[in-house]
């Protein structure tokens, strides 16, 4: 057997030209470098990937104390703080008119009182006093012997929330208020007046000497009523006057009882007796009413529904010219923005140095006699409304 001679043909690598060999070597180095770089990058990003896919450790849930399947996460101890005393809601103590902040007072209304925009007043817990008003009556002020004593009652209080704010904020507390029993929120209004240490006198609607001129409302006492009717209407008025210091026969329209009014008739005697037995004071609008019950009698009237100049002149004429000290019980009504403004200025003006302001109950007596009636009639410096 003959042996085949070894092939003299060169291999593929040897047969490649030099440029082909260089290209193959270049791509081999490039591929090796790319693989190394990919391995390096994968090694660098591996912890980040693991961190993203690793679920966070859940805090240990305390055992539930109820059957509910919803478990609330406990609040951190440092985030829990006890409620301090100022945050607890406690009823505010009664505030006098002098400490009411000015920002709580609504803007002065220049329109007539019939066009005043109503504002919602914050709620006040009504007084829970009994029928006797002695429990809520403020102590009587001492009347200096060398000064004129003036008591003032503002009739027609409580119809307007804006004017109620204005009176409580600008008029000193000794000035009392007269409220109609027909005011819807009368309990709240009485409570507000008492919170500012003011006396309250609720109007007892009675037929006047000229009933065709003035409508006293559906609960009026007087002509045309039977004794039972009067008793029923009186009980209604007394229920509306709970907590008040007394009743009055005068309204924001003025004193309409003189000259034949129901308060001057013998039929009024049983009603006056009931008022006295209830412990209420009776504020007569005029000395001609012939009051024989415990209470007071008005000595002067000023119409509040007039211009500023007229109000200023009537207030200036109120004081005695000779300087002799006297007692004046002034009734002012109705309540209007102009009246509030002029009265407030007068009470803090130069004239205030010649008198002392007292509550109406400072003038209380057991009844007016003929001699007192004559003195009061002649001393009245202002004509009735």
C-alpha cells in the first residue's frame, strides 16, 4: 500500500490576505470588549434591581381587640398630644357692652331701620330664671345727692340683629331695653340683654285711647275683651316675659295710654295685681296712667325716629337748666341707627359730667299718688311721642 503524500495546500487562515486577518482580529477584540463591558454593567446594576423587587419589611401588627378585620396602624407616641384646656368648649362668661370688641360690631347702617339687613346672631342660652325677676335684677346703683340721676329705656329693642349688636356695643350697660312680646326670638334677646347687665321690660299690648289708630296685635288686652280673654292674653304675655325685670304699657310707638287708655281704667286693676304678685315691676309710660303698683313712671319721652339735629337738641334740653339735681326716667323709641349714634355720643360727651346713669329699677316705688303724679307731669321736659 502506498502512502498518500501530505497535501501541500495551505489552510484557510494561511490563505487569507493580511487585511482579512486584521479585520477578523479587530472584530474579535471588539466583541470581547463588549462582552466584558456588559458583564461589568450588569454587576453594577444588580443591587439596584434587587432593591426594587425586594418587598419592604412590614411592621409587626399588634393583636386586634375587636372582631373587625380592619386593623389601624397605631399613631406614634410623639404625635399624640393631650387636648389643652383652651381647646375645650366652655360657655363664655357674660360680657358687658364695654368689652365687646369693635370688630364684632357690624358697620353703621345709614338706611332707615326698616331696611336694615338682618344678621345672624350667635346663639345665647336663654335665662332659666323663674317668674320672679328679682333673681336676675342687677344691684341698684347708689344715686349721688349732688347729681341728676338718669335712667333710660330703649323701646323697640330686638327687631333688628344689626341694631341689637350696635346697642350692646355702643350704649352703656345701665341703659335698659324694652322688648315687644311679638319678637320671635324674645328668649334669646332677653338673654343677650342680661348678658350685658341690662334690665328688660316687656311691652304689655293694651288698647289705647284711640284703638283705631294703633294696632296692638292679636294678643292685646282691653276694650272688647272679656275678663277671661284678658286673663288668657295676660298669661301669654307673662310667658313671653320670662326672666324680664318687669312689664310696661309703653311701646316703641310711644305712650298711648293717657286720656282713656286701658291702663287708666278700673278694669286694669286685676291685671296690675297679677303683675305685682309675680314679682314684676310695672313701668308706666306716663304719670297719667295712675300707677298704683310697685314700679316706676317715665318722666320724659324722645322720639328716636327723627334726624340727628333734633335728637341732639332734645337730649340737651333733657337736663335741668338751674342745675338742681333731679331724677329723670327717659323713654326713647324706636331704636334707629341715628338714635343709637346720637345717644352714644351724648352719654360720653361733656354733658355726662353733670349726671349719673342708673338702671330704671333705681327709681322703684310702691305706687304713685296724686301729689307725685302732679310733680312728674310738671317735671317732664320732653313731650310724649
